[in-house]
C-alpha cells in the first residue's frame, strides 16, 4: 500500500468531517467543492436528501476576476439565494479543503449576507 494521492487525502478528510457535520431543514449543510478553475457551493438538507440552494462560479461565465474574488461572488450569490429560501443558519462543510484562500473567501461572503454558521 503506497502513498495516498492528494485527491485521496482530501476524500478521506471529507469523509471524516462528514461523520460529524449533518444538515437539516432548519440548519442545512453548506457544502463546498473546489476544482482547479471553479468553485461550487450548495445548501443541503441531509434528512430529506435535497439541495435547497446552490451557486457556482459557472453562473458568471466569462468573468476575468481572480479565483478568490469569484469565490466571494459565489458566496454572496448563495447567501442571497439562502435568504430567499428562508435560511438564516447553516453548518459549514469545507469538503476536506483547508479553511483558507477560496474556501475562506466564500465562507466570509456568505456570512456578510447574514447567514450564520
């Protein structure tokens, strides 16, 4: 059994976090996925297994902004959609990524819209 790849390490960290983090209708899970060029975020009710709101950097295609700026825009968009859905609290699921850079920018932007976690 050799070394884990970077992706396998992230997956195992995410599984470890998911044992503790669970979303409900009252406090959905804010799940973040970060690819090389884009970032995606969803508010998920794990009890009903449905996505309540979502946003991604694909929504604003063609933007020539930095990745962290695009992540902040996704966070703002998700926060607005959460408010429309009547969601004011969430549980943050960083998806096995460090709480740093794009993930932190997205989380801070969601917080600025008034969603607490």
